[in-house]
């Protein structure tokens, strides 16, 4: 049994370094788990360049980074936990693990593409093929939309959303990536689908992403002109959290795994619009999410949208529970660890 001081509350307030490459999605994954653990995050922004960037994730750190240098930003006192995700962050967490040893429990989110000893624990989504004794999986990816945060957002509805008729449908639009492309026919289908939803009297809440082609965004905005809808493509406060919390249903493009994962935390129906392309990895993800009961294909324009419910998915909490359990086990084997890492 773990010592009494290894109760889950013993983790609260301890420091967690988060190695970040600056990508918002990567940071959100790490911070979602850190917040679920009750840890105090310290963001460590990294920016490998030149040969060191090319050599990541296996390569060394530049000598000037000062990993382990007393008084430096990457020196002791060591944090109780450290997290990393993204290829160029992996050299940092591997170097930290070598320096700090058992004082710091290290976690990598997403496949580091390196050996299992890169961290104490590695998380990958179920549709990823990596497995091992220190590898855990969940159906969806972690994020910062905990059940508590969603409930808090639902307590207050912004006036522009409250003015929309129900059902309120959040349309989360991605764009081309390495696996999906948007042909002219795909773009026409997407525009027609959203226009048809608006014509039924539904209240649309549309947000595009950095990958959404500007001409597609313009066509979508034109398609709902004069309809009860909100269109956001940047500028001003981002309404995405409120879209997520107050939607009765979602339309999400298949290329956006992160938005599907966040929507699945609500328990509301998710309709997937599939552009041309895909991959085995994407196919496994969408098949699993559909089998769970969270998603269905978006019906053709004019067909009614069915309604259903499912148990919300909160991967950050699941991952946090596993980290807590494994850390407690190690603390039980190393009684001095708890006090040594109380920072």
C-alpha cells in the first residue's frame, strides 16, 4: 500500500514542468492532465534550431541550454513532474530524466518516436499502434475542457448564443492536412450542408481554423447570411469554449481529431463531415468514436438530424488517475520521494 501521504491530495500544488514547442494543441494536452492532477504548471518554452532540431527527438540538447545548471531555468530544484509532447520537446524530457532521476516523474503525451525509457509514462491514443508496460491509451486525447469547466461555462450563456433558436449546432471546421484534401466537390458539399441546417431553423455557431482555406470560410459565411447564426474566424474573444458548452449537437470535419475529442466531453451528438482522403490512423479513430456512440456521419442535406446521448469522454482525468496510481506505487517503494519532490 502507498504511504498515507501518497493520497491523491498529496499531489496538489506540486510543480510540473511542461516542455512546450509553442503549439497551442500540444500545450492544451499537457495542461489538461496537469490540471486534472492538481499540479502547478511551469511552462518551459523550447525552440531547437539547426542540427539540433533536425536530430530531434533522438538528438542531444545544445550545450547552451544548461540542463542541470544550478540557478538556471532548467536546473534544480527539480519539479515533481514533467510533461512533454511534440518532437522537439523530447530531447528536453529525456535529458531531465537523466539528471533528476526518480525525483521527477516524467510523462510524454503522444508517441515520442524514441525508446520506452524516454519517460516514466507514455500516453498515446488508442488508434496509435504503440504499446508497452509504460504505455497507456485512451480513445480520445486529453484537453482542458474538464467536466467542471464545461459545467461552469453552461452556468452563463452569452446573449448572442441565447438569441439563437434551438437546436444550437456548433460547426467546427478544419481544413486540408497531410491526410485529407478538400476538393471543389467537398467544399460544395460542406457549404450546402451548413446552408441546409440553417434553412431548417437551427441556430448555427460556426468557427473555422487556421487550416480552413480563406475562400471556403468566405463561402460558409455567405451561406448563412441573414440566418440565425454566429460565424467566427478570428478577431476578438474566441467564443469556442461557449460554443462547446452550449451546443445541442456538433458538425465537425473529419480532419480535426482535437475538436472531436473536445466535443466528446459534452455527451452531445457529433456529426462527422468527411472530405476526400483519410488514413488508416484516422479511420481507426473515427471507427472507435462511432462504435463508442459519440459520432455518426453527417446526413445528406434535407435529412433530419437524429438525437442521442452517450457518457462524456474525459481522457485527461483517465490519464491523471493512471499517473497518480503509478506515482503512488513508486512513492511507496521509495519513502523519501514524497518529501523530496514536494515542490
